[in-house]
C-alpha cells in the first residue's frame, strides 16, 4: 500500500512540475486560469507541488524545499525572457510560501500504511482459531 501511494505521488509530482513550468513560461494567453486570484493559483500550485514531492520522497524534506525554492526563483528569472510575462518579488514570495506550506502539510498527513498494518493485524488476531 505504501509503495502504491509513493509511486502515485511520484508520478503526480513530476506531472505537476511539468504543468507549473508550462504555465509559468508559456505566453500569458496559454496559461491556464482557475477563476481565482493569480496569487491563490500560484500558492496552490506550489503547495500541491511541495506536498506531492514530500509524500513521494518522505525523507528528503530539506532537499525538496531547496529544489522547490530554486524552481520558484529560476522560473521567476526565466519569465523575464518571455515577452508577455513578468517577474515580481511578490510572485516569488507567494510561490515560496506555497511550496513551504505544501511540504509542511505533507508532514501532517496520516500515514495510511501504518494504520492499515494495525488494522490487518487486528483482523488476523480476531480470525485466529481459539482453543
């Protein structure tokens, strides 16, 4: 069960990364819009990214934060090369806050494998023949 959750998180994290890169560096007209404030979109995207990577690679939290922060800074810089985009310090701050919040959130998520193990152990103890 744990392996399935982690493998799924790995795939989703890398897909989210690709979507964020596309959304950040594509012309403004091609950027997906969710209908909420762009700061909410940025925060949510980087929170999801941080959370997914933290679930996918649970013992690498500091490295994940460094990579998410580096990604945010790099993408903001690369936006200066796209004529219809702009880089702002406030955008970087929102992305950094979102990435950090997502990584922290992953630390509070329940660990289903351990809970599932306990449940299976209890079920097996109840099914054992009594003498």
